[in-house]
C-alpha cells in the first residue's frame, strides 16, 4: 500500500479504543506518523503493565516514513517512543516542553543519542516531503498541547490531538476565535478530531475554576491533606502551589513522575512561581494542619505514592480526620484499583473528596458545545472521529453531521482511508495489533508467552519428574510438584494419587521417550481433572540412564 497522488489516513492505535494513539498520513509515496503512545494493561495481560502498538505495517515501508510528529506529552501519545522510535530511525518533531519529556524518556532507556530530535517552537511550522506542518496551540490538561494543521497537495487537515476550549487557562494562551476562524477561512478539508467527551452535553470548563473548590476544601481541613492528580497537569500543580500558599501550608511532593514534570516544566519556562517543597520526613515533623502533600497514584496504580501511603508502606502516614482529594477523573477501566485504595483509606477514617463532592477537577477534552464551536470556526468538509471507543466515534460522527458537517467517516484501527480526492472512502486494511512490554522484552500480546501465563493463572501447573535406569525401568517413585492447583488440605493425597498414576503409566506405557512423556502428562492431568475439575499445565521431565 504505497500512497499515490492522494491523501491517506490510517490509525494504528487510538481508533476504537482510548489510549495508544498512533496515526499515519500518506501522500505521494510517503508516510508521516502523528504520535506514538501506549495504553496500560488490564488483568487480561498478567504480569504486564504497558501495551504498545504493532507497527509492522509501517515497518514494512520504513524507507517511506519521513518522521514522527508529536501533538503533546501524555503517555498515550509519547509512551511508546522509548521502545519503538530507535527502530523506526526517523526524526521526532515536538515543541519544547513535550520534547523535554521525550528526551527524559529516551535518556532513561539509554538511547537519547541514537534518536534524532527536532524541536519546533510553539506555533512553528516545517516541511516533511509533501506534508507541511504547523503547530496550533490548544488547551488541554498538559502544557503545550497542539493541534496540527497539515497542508498537502490534495487537501488540508486539521488534526486536533487532545483539546478543550479554555478562555482563562492557568498555563498557556486563552482560546480565541480569531485564529481558528482564519484557519477555516483558508479552508479545512478534513477535521480529525478527539471524541473522548462526546457524550458530555456541557463544556469541560476552565482550568482556572478548580482553584476555588480546592481552596475551600483545604481550608476546612484540620489534619494533613494529600492531593492526587495526573502528574502531567502542570497547570493543576501550579494551582496546588497557590492553594498551599493561601492556606499557610508547606508543600510536599512525592512521586517520580511528579518530580520529572516539575523539572521539565521549570526548564521550559513554566511553574516559575511554584513554591519550594519539603521532604516527606519534614512533612511528618510539621503540625498536621501545616502541610499539603501532592502524590502520584490517583488512578489506583499499585506502586504509586498514594497506594503506598494507604498501605502503610511510605514515610508519609495518614490518620483519621486527614483528607485525600482526588483532583482527577477515573479513567475507564481503573475503577476497581481506585476503589480498592479508597476502601483502604476509608477504613482508616480518612475523609475523601472527589469531583462528585466538590469542584476539584475539570476535564481536558471537549464536550458537545466545544465541538460545535470548533466546527463553526473551521467549517470542515469531512469529519474523521478519533481518540475514542467505537461508541464515542459513532456518536461523534452523528453529532458532526447534525451540526452541518457535510460528510463523516467512522474508521477503526487498520482502516486505510482515502481522504482526497474522491473521499472519504475506505480503500484497504493495514496490519494492526498489540505488543506487550514484559519486563524488558517486547512480545506479541496474543503470543505464546501470554497465552501460557493465562493458562497458568487459570488452571495452575504440575511438574512431574521420572527417573529411568539404563534398562528403561523406573528408578524410585515419580516426583510431583504442584503450583496453583486447588487442592490445599488434600494436597498430600492428591500428590499421592498423581504419583501413582505416573508410576502406573511408566510400568505399562510405551518405551519411546516422547510417547511415554505424553502418556504421563495425560494421566496426571486426568487425576487433576477428577480431583478439581481443572486441567492444569503438566510438565514432565524424564531423566534417562
């Protein structure tokens, strides 16, 4: 699939799912990539934290890939770069704050000097083959969120990235209609647009409005206050700092990702007025009503600071009448983990405040009023919903058509869409899928390793060792070890039964090693099935001679 005299679009991630955003644009034989993110694993992937996109489609066309352009620095847009960018071997283009986050990730992996980084100023533009890119500043829950205005010989695309409308942002410039209307006046053929909050009938609200709600809650607190939010939301961090000063509390920050964001933000000109922070040890020595703690872990991450505090595994401790403020929204899929931590905190008598009890959070994605306003400013001919599950994208397409956009197309990961000329139309399919970062190894998400691990998790495992003399006769008794098989109090009796089944099989079985091994495996698994109703993995080791 080589782009001809046409403009193509293909999502390799982020279409039909929330997270792992990676999109391709094709034109005149060349491709460019927009974003390269991750998503986080769920119990379907035991032992795995991070999911990466399968890039085999573009890897097979690597000589035609010109570069990777990054809209902003959230993990679902940059998280795969440390693992996949070096192999792609093309430059990465991003604005200063985002580039600072990317460089830090590449340094942690030891590959910063092996990946070309091209820093583009806010509002800057550059050319990649037939593609002209202009960064357009947008409001979001991280500094330097950008849309991309992409000019090609066959059409003009406005790729929103993640965004919202905010007339009074804490960091960055306010949204004004003039700039977007000027873009619309020059013509927008295709709007590729965030669908995350399409079901919200109200606007997301300004980041600046959160300060009042946080101040009110912290002012009422008599004990320690811990606030957790997305570490990347530097504007929210600024607000936390202001609330700490206004309420006479010293500020303590705990969590590696928070340290990283603050460091990069300060290096790129943000958080200039952020107060000096104290260590967790100092925080514990202060009177309880004189400290405000910012912690990672609002999404229930097991190794983050909040979870360790809740489980009594951190220098900082919280007690009855202390307060935890969740200044964030639950990401779908994290409800169980968040609920577990909240239950642990509740059992200690700790008061919790979420966005349901007070105005302590606003979203970084557009609701329907903001989408309608953007349509009105840009006046696109075609709408391509992205950044959402299928229900989000279908609803977004319906909403856009109702608002007067002439055409819309709902695509899924792997759909190759001709945007122009004579578009939009699906013309092919690209290979897509998921990879897992398992320890330090990247593997197929549907490969043998994860399949075996799921079977082990569900059914358990039995090891059988049998020693055979030179004459082929069994020496001693078979040895059986059990892991994860539900026999508990009956374990000794179960193992005795399994040993007997293995011994009987050796005495009466076929002499050829592989056949004997398989007969023992089946005999022992039959015992397990009879005892437990499960079919565990049975490994048989024959020691001969």
